[in-house]
C-alpha cells in the first residue's frame, strides 16, 4: 500500500512540475474588464522535442515513409493542416465552453479590440503503442490591444503542458490537439480568478 501511495505522489508531483507557468509581462488584473478576444496562433521557430528544428523532424518522419512517397507527403501535409483543423479549434472550443454564460470568448476576428496570440515554441507529439503517451506543448500567450500590439497587457508562458487524452488514438494530430485543450484549460483557470 505504501508503494502505491508513493507512486501516486511521485506521479502527481511530476504532472504538477511539468505544467508550470511563468508570467513574462504585465498583470492578469489588466484583463479584468475584457470579455472578448481575437485569437491568433503562431508556429514560427517551433522546435519539436529531440530535434534541432521542425524541418529536421519532418525530414526524418518523411524519410521513414520514403518507400511510399504519397505517405511521406501526406504526413507533412497533415502536420500543417492539423494546426487549423485540430489544434486551433480544440483550444477555441475548450476555452469558449468554459464560459457558458458568455462572460468571455475568443474567436478569429481581427476587428475585436483585444487579441490573444498563442505562440507555440515546443511540441512533443507523444505516441500510441500499447499505451498512449500524451503530447505536450510549451507556448507563450500574449494579450494585447489589436491595433497596438506593442501594448502588452499580460504575457504568460506555459511549459510542457500535458495533453488531455480521452481515448486511445493513433492520430498524432488528435494527441497534440489534446495539449491545446489543456493549454486552454490552464489559461481559463487563470482568467476565472479575475
């Protein structure tokens, strides 16, 4: 029994440690009166775990599929399409569902006065074999005036956010989308404190 408790405590502390955040600029209180945000996603200079660059990761994964060129190209195409088709909708949907009374919402709408920029800086895609190893992401969320991006109200970095896994999935895009859901959950928890 003591071993089970020890393993549970160790596992819990690893999860807590791996999902830490750091305020980089501004103050959460600056967001108190804001109820809607434009949202943008930035993947420039993204690093994939274990690789020097995103390009190196894609080259290796495509090389493994080089015996069937169509599979290699499909992998690369899906890598980029999953951003718009899976990651971003997962973040937006999770965020908006947590504010059921419309207290706050995000949408892609450049006419809104305030914007949240979600800049992904690191991805661990995870894997599915006999078990699921969830994806993880690190990202910087910047809240600013849409017309004055230099006017940063609040900026926070989340490090190694572990994805929400609802089911056994072999789809890498779905695993990574789970990490964007968890990222949304983390920022929603902060915003609900206002």
